[in-house]
């Protein structure tokens, strides 16, 4: 169950930067802030639950890796962020590092 908590926490970790991005525009400021705060709270709670069984270093690295890779993809798909091979390689290295951490536990 701890790994499910951690995966879900990582997915909610994607929500708060998206909320902050939405909050940059006047017409979506309030909903963006609500999304960011809600995702931070849920993500933090789920990370806390996951860390009851998963070591702090592993859980934090996986949590931030999911958040970083997911936010990168959301930025490209929905916000027009720059897409290049080098950026994809960088995210691929993050994902590979997360996979090694998971396989090593």
C-alpha cells in the first residue's frame, strides 16, 4: 500500500506547479491557487503515509521524480513549453534514476 500512496503522492505533486501556472492569469488566479494548495496538501499527506514503510531518501527521490517528469510533460502538452531531445533525455535520466531506486529496494 505504501507504494500506491507514493505513486499517488507523486501524481498530486504535478498538480501544484500546474495550479501556480494557472494562478498567473487573472481570470484563473483563484482556482489556480486552490488547485495548488489542495495538491500540496494531498501530496504531502500521501508522502507522509508512504514514508511509514519506505525510506525517506527513496520515497523523496521517487516523489520528486514523478513530479518533475510529470510537470515537464504537462508543460509541453498544455502550456507550450519548449520540447527538445536534450530535455527529453534529461527527463529520461530522472525516470531511469527513479526506476533504479525502486528496483534497489
